C-alpha cells in the first residue's frame, strides 16, 4: 500500500496517541518549542525514528499545507465495516449513533465532519466508495487527527446499507431543506443514523426515499443552505442535547 504523510502538530500528536503505525517523523531543524518537544518525546518512547530536516523538505512533503514544523510518514487509513461500527456501540452499551455521508466530495468538509463526529460521540461514519472524498492527508489535517479515533466504513451502496441498518433497529434521519419538521421538534434519541448530503445537490433521490424522516434546519438569512459540515455539526449536537435531556 502507498504510504502517505500527515502534517501539523495536532494531527501528528493524535496519531502518536493511537495505535497507528508510524514509520518516521520529520521535524524541522532549528529552535524547537512547545508541542514539537512533546511529539519528539512520544516518538522516542515508541521507538519511532525522528529525522531533522530543512524547512524546504517539509514544504515539499506538505504540498502547500501548513506543516507547523512536523510531518509523519504513515500507512494509509484502514477502513472498517458497518458491523465493526455496530459492534463498537454494543460494546459501549449505547444505542448506535451513526453518520451517513451521501457524496461529500470536499476533503476539508469530510475532515471537519469527522472532527465533530468524534467529539460528539458518533460511533462511526459511512461513506460511499464512489463519488465521495476518502481519507487523505487533507482529511487528516482538517480533522485535527480525529480520523485516528473514528471508525469509517466505505460501502458499495448507501441505499442497501440503510436497509441493513433498519433491520438492526436504527431509524434513519435525512437532513433536507424540504423536510416536514425542524430538527429540534423530532425525537433524536435511541438507535439512529443521520444522513448528510453533498455540498451542492444534497441527499440523492434514492437515498432520500430510504430515510424514515426528513428534517430541516431553519434558515432566516438570504442564503438558503448551510455548508455540509456546519449542518452536520448542528444535527449531531442536537442528538447529544436530547440524550442528555433524556438522562435527567
């Protein structure tokens, strides 16, 4: 498998905290301050090679991204199965909380969604194999390393996967401006999956037809839609809010 580079202090730190195999860490020569020293210390504790290089080398590795003086050479992300995600929820004794991304093609959006999903307790994310951003260096950077703590499954067919999740007892909620109800008026507790559509087209017709509910976010401005990652964040944290309210 082709190796890739992960750049930036937070992404590299999160990778060091995980079980991800890191072949080598590149650190810029010169005065070392702050979290760079923590990265070097953790790398040495794990017997990972640390190589000091010129800034030009890191600029070349990062291909224009902000590397903050550090990069890690790693193997590509290893995807999980939908069963792995459901198993994780069961092991935690929690109702499954999944995110289905129907054609998110911008890697920055994917990274941002992964970061919020990890923070909000999502058990796993499902993406299609085609017409979707996959886990790349950009996604690692945009997620601030949260990729390494999130189970992501890549499936052939989103519609078939939704059918399978329904058989497992999950309710499917699609984010759609044509939805009947506002998201805060809908019960989002229990086993569920949120479906977020692509940046421009939204949820595809076939996938929309598979959703049990279509929910919308109120829009008071002149712009009629939110960025996919922003919409996903609002809905994920509504799930969190309702879960906490239910526990009171």
